[in-house]
């Protein structure tokens, strides 16, 4: 889990610098998804894969469960940190 509140700033190219204390945990890749209340959530890649697999196991006869899986998958954007600890947010995530 990541703890704390940060006020990130995007540069002109849509790059976001992640806090230094989280970079080691995200070094193997990360996934950015739409979160609640017009926020973005960042997950280590391995953690997101487990979450996505668990979500896909939910009953396909449940319309709310199907909608959740669709939203999760549609908003997922895999990223790698650059040498300065930055990621580039997609245009869709920037507008969200």
C-alpha cells in the first residue's frame, strides 16, 4: 500500500514525477487506472494482474460486476518509470 497525500504536477509533455519513496516498488512496472471520484490509481504491475484476475472470476451474469471489469480493463495503462522516476499519463487519464 502507498500512504500519504501528494500533489503531483504534470509537465508540458504530460509526464508525472512519482514520489521517490514509491519508485523502488514500482521499478518492475506499474498500471494506472481510473480511480474513484475522478482520481487516478497506481498499482505495481504484479499487484494489478492479481486484482484483474480476481475481478474476472466474478459471475458474468451480474451486470454490475461486468461493468466493473470493463471499466477496470478499459482504463488500464501499463507504464515504466523513466530514469527520473516519471511516467507519461495518457490523454484519457489527463482529462479524467
